[in-house]
């Protein structure tokens, strides 16, 4: 598959509808394990070395804090799946190196030129609010 930057593109999700019932699609395996694993893999594969050098530790810290918050609330399955997602990244360096090499080889421009078109810099309160909702309610977004 390819990722294209299309400024006017819209994406519709079927979250919680009859097309995607929560019980079937939103399991701890899918949300916490695959979500953590896939997000870390996305960062490793696609970010430049410099950006990866500061984004990855922040994301690992965020994921670890989420796992800790679930553990403190007695939600061990969620904790376990997040930690599994983190562990997968550390236990598959060859797979990640191949994905990164391919993504970097196929890159059509520099990240420096592309980043201003896709990046946004919300205030710290935005991130704090997201983290708080995740810690307290276990909700993404």
C-alpha cells in the first residue's frame, strides 16, 4: 500500500456501529497490543533519524505511562498487551530495520520539506488532556 498526502481527503470510521461491533473489533489484543506495536513500528519506519531520536523516547515513555496507569487501576490485561507491544519492537530489530530501509528508500522527498504540510503544534494542554483521558478512562484520542 502507499500513503499519499491529499489535503482534502476525508476518512470515515465505523467505530461502534453495526458494521464494527465493539465486542468483535475492539479487543485488548487489537487496541493495546497491536495499537502500541503498530504505532511504534510506524514511527521507526518513517521518521528521519533526528526526529526519531527525540520522538521515540517520548512515545515509549507515553506507552509505559499508559501501561503503568492501567496496572495501578488493576487492569492487568491492558497493561500486559501494551507491554507486549513495546516488547515486540525490541525483539524484532531485523524486521524493523528492513521496514525502515524500505520506507526510507521509497521516500519521495525530504521530511524537512514535507513536515510543514502535515504537522500541527497544539498547545501542551492538548497533549495533557489526551494523556489524562487515557490514564483515567483508557480512551484514545
